């Protein structure tokens, strides 16, 4: 690759989208009260520029329907291929311009973000519809204040990483035996916070929480997650029954669109010492704005693959900072751990200035398929030191899991484990 | 067709989806502050059952991206083809079962809905996430009360139809000369309510409202529509400047997802005598619930092609009735007038019992392509007397406007009016 960059060699020459699916439903990995058979999947995008450089991105899906996401990306690709990357990013301001220069390759994402000047950062955010909660000027002020003590935090991050909790022991489809085994495993690994799925059967939930509290005791942290199955009043009543087990938060108690409902639940559960967490299904910054405005959530769970990319997520962090709500990113899925670690580390270093009372979710699935997977040690995400957003798949992962023609899928179709969609005339 | 219906001949044997686009951008028809070059389009679905009977449905789009909607429908088709229609609808309750029996063909939709017993109607609605505003039992009560005086209202509907207003004179891209011509035309046709697009330039808006008020006077009704371009405070300030022209409502003043923002605008504009209208972009019943709960809108604009079909829309009507908010459906687009008339007529006959202070939007575009188009006379939608939801296209409309291979499109590509998407390698 030449170090001299011209307009011509920064032109995007191809944008490829792949449908990758992992058969996680076979072992109930990822199962909860709402999603009983997820096959963790993603639409995986490779953009190549004239110089030969490639960039990778993905969005997380649950299997069926990934082909629609692929189609949407193909449609959008018409706006991308043939463009010069510097031109595309110019409208997002100097932040995205920096990404397109050679310095992109020398920096990890969280560090790149953390090293941007406050003025550069705010220039890449669309503040439309947000001005009654935060203006560009207020955001700038918060970022300027956030610089205080940055060096020290970067060093601490490089040394010990960022704290996380595990959801791995608490899938709803797991037996008590398996839960016990996994809780012990994660205790040994240094974890002090555990999340369990709830919401299908109250009696079972009480028994499961009792079972887990008996293993971990009350000095460890326990969260519960209902994955949207309840009505508003039902959530309040159900959680009143689980309050005895001192959960830190109830996650997704009802519809992810119901700001007023979450506010009502928050108000009712506050005297019981239970907070409300949500955000992984929140569709844009305007809904986040309202959840934060209305004290509808006390833990804001941004997701790296749900709203409009890093730019829009930054606006959520800024609103959360202004309104004093803690951000604890949703992760797991495919590649979510790899991505959100960067965002939360940026927040720690450059905005909130603390990791107190915050965690990144950690789920130990599908990391083996990435070239630079997340590394968790002693219940901390280690700060990535490789360039980029950690979303590049290994070549063999693509060969095996591209859907439906990947080797692993062909083998499973042959064995009858799954049925081949190509046999359906509507698969195109 | 046989009158004896067996399980076998009620099987769905095909589901076809077409991408139909009309080049409305050529004359700025449909232009507003947010959408400056819409090509009114739709994904058009034909379902055929074993007996040979066909059913048609559509969803409205603005051109680009229709192929994604088509893809999504193709994916969903796997759940439909091969099913027996009676089995599919069983889970939606007896309402949908009725649709699948032969009686479907003897009734127009609004009359079919109006003739269902309250118990049948509520059984087809998903009340999930709504119970803190309306329960199934409360809905049943409202529907039972709604039966009072039904016969009389059916007769009135058949006689004079349902009142409407026009948006046709007020597209933002139109010149004063064209606006003047169209306002006069619709006054002659008996219209007493007019909607204008606003939001691009305050000075221009003031001039345009003054211009139109000079023609129609102050005894006619004027509404304005900003198509989501403002911040919350900006909407309040802008409308304070337009209040002198006595608009009945401001439609879509800000983000369609901002319940709390709309509530703030409503509160500020109430003393000025201006109401807030929204709903055409509202994504589901949970958001509608909050808009209605929070007095964020005083006119609820359901759309027939945006949320989950008739079933979900019925739940919005029921919540609006309970909370005393008037429903004034959004229409226009492609086929929206044809569909929403049925819903609003059902509401009049069977639920709210009045059309006072309510209108259906009317836009005179793309009706000529339908086999049974909407008929408007003396500013009233005449009650449809033909079977079904009025969504069947004429054969020649399909031949001409199927995208991109329709005759009209091929002709426009040849003349260079539009560019052919098939020349792009990412069109598949």
C-alpha cells in the first residue's frame, strides 16, 4: 500500500454483504422469555477501497430475516460504492474525516475517539430533535470538562481494563445443574455480577433467584432481565415478588417503546431498591432522549448495532451524562462485545470520567470467529490494542457459516438438523 | 368457483409481490419540507387461494427502498404460502375467521367490521402492552355502547358519505398561481377545509397562509403540516407566528417518536387555539398509547399502511375513543384513501358514533389505477359498495408502473428522465 493518498485511491471500489448465521438455538444459548430459539447471526459488510484496504462492519440479528437486512444494505450500497471516502465523511465532520486518513490504522477506536478534540466530536453528531435536552454547546462543555484526568484513566484502562458482568450463566433454557456449574465457573474467573433471565413463570423465577443467591451470596450483584414480556402493572407486581433477592435492576420489563410505562415502573420499584434498565431495542436517539428525560430508566443500555452507528450513540452518551444516568452497554450477540467495549472505554476516558457502578455485559459466545476478539480477564474487558472496531471475521468463519451455502450449514442441512431454505421457492 | 369450501381449496397457493412506482416527483406532487422528490410507490401483494380467488394488499412507500419492503414481504411469504387461510386467521380470532369465509365477498370492509359483534371485534386485537390504558373488557364495553343508533348512521353514511379535507392545494413545491387555482377548484367542489405544507421558511409560510386565507376567508378551516422538520421549541415559536391565521392544527411539528416533545408543544399551543396532530409515522400501538395518554396530540392520524394492519389500528381507535381524542386518518399516497375510508366509516358507525369535528384527508392522486377507486363528492367520501378493501390495481397500471420493467418506466429511462437502476451492479 502506498503512503501517498490521492483522491483516486481512496475511492470505494466494492461493498460486499454476507449473511452469516451461527446455530446457537441447538443448545438454547441466548434463550430468554421472548426469544426461545435464536440463531445468533449478522449481516457482515466488507468495504474495499482502491488501495486494497478493507474495512468491516456488522449488525446483529437472530437468524430468520437476516436476508432482509442484507437487502437493505445492498440498497444503501448504491450510495457508497464509487464514492471517495473523504467525500462521504465530510458531512459527518472532522471525526469521520480522521477515520479516513491514514491515522485510522494506527489507532484503536476508543483511543481515536478519546483523542479527538471536543469540537471535532460534537461536529459528527446530529443534534436534530435533541435541543430541548442537550445542545451542541452544552455537549461541548461536557466534553471539555471530561478531559480532566484523562491520561491517568487511559493508563488505568490499559492496566486493568473495564469491569463487566456475565449473562452466560442465566439463559432461561438452562437447567439448574448447568446454571450452578456456570456460576461457579464465573466466580472462579473473578466475576462479581450476574444476570439472570426471568419472566416466564413467577414460581420458577423465585426458585432460580434463590438458587443463585445461595451460591453467590448477597455481597455479589444480581440483575434480572424479562425481555419485554410484561404489562406495566404486571412488571411492578412480579418484581415486588422478586425484590427479596435484591436485584440491582430489572431489564426490559415491558415494551421497549413505552417511555411512560417504564417511568411508571421506575417510580413503583424505586422504594424497593430496584432500578430499571433498558435500551438494547431502543430505535433512535429521540426515544433515548425521552427515557432519560422521564427518569424511565436508571441504567441506559446502548447497543452498538441497533441505532445509527457510533455518531448517534455518542449523542446518547452525552444526554445520559447531562441527566446523570449510568450507561451499561448491552453486549453478547455476534460482535457486540467487540464493538461496545470501545464506546464504553471512550466514555470512561473522555466523558463520564468514571466506571463506578457501571459494567459492560459479557457473554462468551462467537468470539472465536473474530480475528481480534474481545479479551476478558478477571471480569474486566482488556483495552483493545489492535486497530479498528474489532469486527473482522476470520476467513474460515465466513466459509463455514455464510448462509445458506457455508460448510457447517450444508452439513447441518444434510443431517436434517435444520431445513434448507433454498428448497423454498420464496428464497431468492 | 365452488360454493362448497374444503380445507384443500382454501389453501394459499401463491403470494406475489410487485414493486410499483409512480413518477410523482416530476411535478412536485407530494412535496413537503422533508420530502422534496417523492415518487409515490407501493409494494403490492397478491395472494391466491386454491379456488382461484385472489386478494390484494399494499403498503405505501416513496420510491427508493421499495425493493427492501418487497424483500421483507417475500421473506414473510414463507409463513403464508401453503397455509389454509382458516388456520392462519384462527389465532386472530373470529373476526379474521369471518374474513376467510365466503361472506367476505359479499361485504365491504367497513360494513363487515361494523356488523361484527363486539366480542368478535375485541378477539382480533392484541392488547399486549395496552392494559394500563385499555383492557379487553373496557374495549368490549365501548363497542357495546357504540351500537346505539347504528342503523341510522349506516343510512346517513350511504346517503352523504364521510367528510374530508384536501391537501391537494398545499404542496410546498407549488407556486402561488397553482395554489390559487387549486383552492378555487376545491372550493367549487364543496370543500371547506384545506391543509398547507409549512416549515421551510417562516416568511414564506406567513405569506402563503395570508394568501390562502384571503381566498377562503376565516369561515373555512385551515390546517398546517410541518412534516417533522422542527425542534420542540422551534415548533412552538414558529407556530406562534402563524397563529394569526387561525390554523386548526399543526401536524407533525417534530420527530414522530417524541411523545414528550409533542406534549410540550400541545401545552404551549393550547392557549393560542392550535391543536397538535400526528400519527402517520407512528410505528406501533405502544407509541400511540403514549401520545394519547400524555395529551400529546388532539388529532390522532392513523395510517392504513404503517402499523400492523387493521387489527392493530382498531386498538388505536379504541384507545382514542376511551381518552376522548378525535381520529382523522392520514391518506393520500398510493391506496391510502381507498383503505382508510373503511376504517373511519367503521368508527363512525360502530364506535365513536359521530363524525363531528373529524375528517379524512383527501388527495386526488393515483386513484385512476385502482379497479374500485375512492369516490369523493361534495367533500365527502362516498361509502364504498364494492367488496373488499379497494386495493386491487388495474392490470394496465401494473404493466405500466411495475419497477423497473414497466412500460412507463422503460420509456422514461429511454428518454433519460430517470436513470435505470439495473445499470447499477448492486440492483438485484
